[in-house]
């Protein structure tokens, strides 16, 4: 599936990259069913049960995971600045 993603999108994946099936059907190798995420995003999606059999819900879950991770990073950055003041 990684090879298919690289071929579809003309990219080289890194060790931090993970490809998931949007509809959880491992036989569905269509371009729009393969989603590139990071290992950290996959962890968050599994923890918060954001992976679904419906491809649109899974795509929404990816965006929610990204938002949660980014919010946590910003919060930690702001808390670090407060400690330095």
C-alpha cells in the first residue's frame, strides 16, 4: 500500500509516515482510500477511536487528531513561555 501511495502521489514516504485505509477495507487500493498520516496521528486516532468504516468519517478523524495534537503542542509551548517569565 505504501508503494501505491508513493506512485499515486509521486512522493517518498519517511519512517514517520503511515498509510491507512480510509474505509478500513484493505482490498480497496483506490487513490482516495489511502490516507497519509504520521505515527503520532495514528496513535491519537487509535486512542480516541477516530478510525471508522466510513471513509469520510475517517478523514474527519484525521483532521480531529491533527487539531488535538497541534492544540497540545501550542499549549505546551505557551506553558513553557510562562515558566520562563
